[in-house]
């Protein structure tokens, strides 16, 4: 089954329902489908199709999302770049992944000369929202294209897109995802969750990442997708209430900002059915607050671009454990493995470990990527022993719930003892003055590495660093407690909202010959 067939199912369910809308445009399913026919025919006339690469460089908007669906229809391989990335990183992504045609938003006109200089393989430019300096307006490009379905034949191993690894360390790698990968992702969602009737999905974070994936997943159920240009806490809350939003995805950092909005405790959001959080661990105390404010609608997914979105799910029902000491610890998990994706824990020698033992989280099955584009060495490295290696450290409990302890590379070795930063962060996040935090190892003559907490406070809050050290010692003991605490105005974050621990570590390890 092709990815575009899931969208066509949404058309079949309700052709006259709004499919995509932003601040400028609103289009029904039948109209978006017709435009995808024209797009596929137009790009075929340019000589593109399966195996050829096309980039989309756009902020969140209807025209950018329609171009994505058009590429799915045509079989041309989608190469997204995050509008929030630096220009050189995006140029690297486009060039490394052999993009030859670029669909871009006019807001990026000022960087086109740089793109042309760094990406000589791009031979065609199409502007999404108006006539551009480098190419025609999308509407003019589509004008003469046939509005009939080209019905491109695609197999399970044909590529849908090449996504990029996070890029927080080194150059981004091109992650090849196939028709089978996407179909498995969608099947995993519906095997574990019920979208319910007439979903309304709010797309807030970059459509090149998890929020865009969720939109495609929910299109199979005929979801109305409301696209915001970016995250604004007050606007998100107002939109949920006004438009009766049923589903949205946000990373924990953005959720913490929602929880800090004045008066949120006095509001209600009865339309919500699925509030999905992922991309980073969620502070358990903040999760309890979410359940009180938003209701029994929280859903966590565990995945990564190489095995997208749904390796494990913590369903809304799994969250109904408040006040039950025997089960409340599950709020710190990311759920159970999904139907089509086996998950296990592996030691450094490739041996699968028993329940409760900590090791690297590994997954396999049809959700796992085809490989890294033009990088067989990196592909082989993450595919050892017949499993995909996530780089995350965790364990499975007796009931099969998966707990992430940390990224394997983030582990701190202090005085010969292993310290997993997320365990310390959970304690710090619970402090009422803390907006967000990162725990890292810093160089120390006595301990080798000393545990350090770097904290971002809530607006207007004050905090005595010694109080954090004292609380951590009480709850975790002296080995895991931070030896020092720094308070920064703002933690550095990636374009998708993840705290960049590497950037924080670099501040403290500068000039050191070794960084462990």
C-alpha cells in the first residue's frame, strides 16, 4: 500500500470536509486531492518520479504541505528541510541528498543565492506562495497540468522521503524511509489508539518533523488539520478551545510553556482526545499537572526518525494511574512496544537482556529505515546483531513497559559510578520554579566528571542553587546529586525544541583534551 493511499482514504471518508487550513487558505479533501493529481503530473513533465529527489523549504503553511502530498503522489522522493535550521545546514542536507528541484517559500528568497552556490545539483526552483526570482509561482506551474490521477505504481521498498537526523552532533545523516516504513507507522498508531470520529488536528511545531507525520497519520481518518506558523502558548490554548481540537503533538518543552500560561488552571479543553508528547522525557510532576488540566488524554510515543514515531505507546488509558502507588510509576515510562515493532534491551556484546536490566534500546521490523543515504558504514553501525540501535539507554519492566534512562552518550561517569542525567532531571523538573533543565558531566580533577545542573527558570521565578543540590541529595544520594548548579536565562534548543546538551557541554569542556 502506498502512503498516498492513506490520504485517499480520508478523501473517501469525507471529500467535502476541510483538509488543510492556515491563516490564509482553507481547502477541502477533494480539492487537495485534485491538486495532488496536478502536482504529480506537472513534476512528471519535468522528468521527476520515483528515485529522483525534490526538496521542500517552507515554514508551516498549506502550500508547503500540499507540495509534500504531491511528491507522495508522484513517487518523487521528499527531502524536507526545517525552516528553523541555519542556511548552511539546510544547504548541506539538500546537496548531500542529491536534490534537483526545490519548492521554496518566498520568505527564503534572501538565501537563494547561497543555496544556488552550495547546491549546484538543483536545476529547478518553484516558489510556493508567489512568483519568485528563481522560478514560477506554484499556481502557474500547476495551471496546465492534468487533474487526473497518474496512479504511479510504487512498491513497499520504494522511498517516500529522506529525512535528516537531528544534527545536534556532526553533520545530519539522510534517513531513507520507504512506503513500508510509513505504512507500518500508521498501522502501529491505529492498532494502539482510536482517533475517534471527525478528528481535528492542530499542527504547531515544524511540519517537517513529528507534527507533520501526525497530520499524515490522521488524514487516514479524514482529520481537519489546522496549521499554525509556530508555537505561541496563548494562541495554542485559544485555538484548542475555539476550534474544538481533538489531537495535537508537542514536545515537553512546549508543554511546560503551556502550563506556565496565566490562568490555565481555570480553563477546560473538553474536545481533546489525544495530546501526544514525545521527543524528550517528560517530567512526571508536569505530567500530573497535564492530566489535571487537560484530562485523561495524554499520549506518549517513543520513536526516532530512523524508526518513526511509534516504537512504543503510552496510551491515555495507561495514564489513568494517579493515586495508585502500585502503578503510578508507569507515568515515567513511554509505554509498551507497538504491535508491529519488537523492542528489546541489548548489552554491549549484542546479547538481549532480561526484564529490569539496563542497556541499549533496540528495535526491528518494518518500521526501521532502509538505511542512511550514501552512508553504508553508519547504516551497518546502527544495524549490528540484526537490530536497529537507537542510542537510548533503558529497560523493560515486568509488565513490558519501556523506560528510557538516557541517551547512551549522555551517561556521566563520576568517581567510577554511572549517573544517568534524566534521573536527576526528573527531580529538578519537579521544583516549582524550574521551567526546564539539563544535567551534564563537567571536568573535575577529583571525580573525572562532576554532575552539573543547568537550569532555566519560569518567568519571574527565583531559585537558590543550593536548594536544588540539597533536594537531589535527599532523593538520589550524594553521587547523583549535582556538585554545582548554573542558572541560564535560556537553554539552547534545536529547531524542533530539543535541549542541545552538546552546546551546553561545550561551554564547560572548552580547551579540554578529553571530553569524558
